[in-house]
C-alpha cells in the first residue's frame, strides 16, 4: 500500500490521511440521514419509514426550497413516520424532493402526497366539501405553477448573491454550480412562458398571486378554516421561502409590509408543525449540508 501511495506521489503518512478522509466522508454521509423525532427507529419499526430525499437544510427555514418544506410539513401533518436523506440526490426526473416507500420511488411532492394518502388511507382534507377541495386545489396550483416561477425570476436573476446566501452544500457553493442551476431554471421559465415577460410584468403576476392568497386567507387561521389541510403545506412551503430565504426581494418586502396575515399564518404553521424548527435550520456557520 505504502509503495502504491508513494508511486502515486503521496508522502509518508499519506495513507493515514486518506483513511481519515474516507472515514470522515462515510460519517458525513451517515449524518445526512436523519429520523424525525416522532418516527420509529429502524430497530423497533414494524412499518417501513418513508425516506424523504431533499437537499440540505436552510439557514433560516428547514429547506431553501419550497417543495421539500411542503412535503415534510405534510408528513408531519399526516403523522407519517419518515426519515430525511439530505444527500441531495435528485430524482430520475431531475427534480427534488422525492420519496421512497416500501421500495417504490415517487418523484414529485404532489404525487408523493397522493400516493401516501392512498396507500395509508389518510386524508388531511377529509373535512372539506367537494367545492372546498376544488378551491384548495386551485390555490395550490396557482402557488406552485405560477407564483413559484415569479420567485424563480428573482432568485435566478443576474444577481445570484441572495441565492448563494441560502443554498447549502459546499458543492453548490461554486460559481459554476450556481450558473448551471441558473441556466436550467431560466430555460424552464422560458418553456413555462413566464420567462418571456419583463421582470416588472413577472412581479405584477407574482404580486397578484400573493394578494389573492392574502385576501382568501383573510382572518382565518388556516386556508380552509380552523383546521390545517393540504393547501396549507403548499402555501407555507412557498411563503416561508419569501419570508426567510429571499432577502431583499420584492416578494419578501411585499409580504412583510402588506400581508401581515400571511406572516402570522407562517408563524402558526411553524409553531404547530415545526416545534424543532431551530434544530432543523443550519447555523449559517457550518454551511455544508450536514446540519
Ligand atoms: N412539481 C415538483 C416541483 C419540484 C421542483 O421544481 N423542485 C425544484 C427545487 S425547488 C427543482 O428540483 N429544480 C431543479 C430543476 O428544475 O431542474 C414537485 O412538486 O415536487
């Protein structure tokens, strides 16, 4: 081994350094998996856990991405035992988050919610009448398929510094990594159609969606009344990014200045479903995806 190492140009002690490096990588990888406290441990589980694949934690909210917050909040709302895999493996569709349950991969936050609800006989919308379900679905789709892209237009604009300040993983913390992501998202925005508008027009669209959310929520505790339902996971996932992870953006300023009910709503969701919020966010100092 020493000969091989010296042939490869390693100095004395290089073997030990490599061993330490390999062990450190293995340990870091293990740390990227975490069990939700309410979940059973693998030793006492009779039911397999849902494994939620997502990127690492964010510095101010549990993810710097809206869809993982949506899906993880749903798992908590539905009391489904799960564990996180923060190794940032993207799905075969090239997206994140996704889940694996009993060996089946479900690659989309909404498909995952629908699949688990069917498989486990859970319906967090059980109290809703068909007309209310329809309204909730319309708000979910507006939030994910329209408002989200107005956020991407800001996050992936020329100035990538705000994005850099919230993205985990040292691997992503490279100019090349950010630029690649920026190019991909911009292509998607063009395909969606929103990317063909001016920044001002995109913000007009985003502002109209935020206003609709705020107006519909009104004084209610949750979107569909006194009880949280699926649409709350979606809206919380998206608006939490505006509040905590889009520093200086028009979205953040507008929500904080003009939509106090959305800010309080996020506070309620955080309190109800994320009592461990503080331990689920990175400190901002150890920003390497292992938090
Ligand atoms: N419809 C998908 C959307 C997921 C999504 O767009 N995720 C973003 C991160 S927030 C992503 O993976 N983007 C990479 C890409 O679009 O190439 C879902 O609900 O899971």
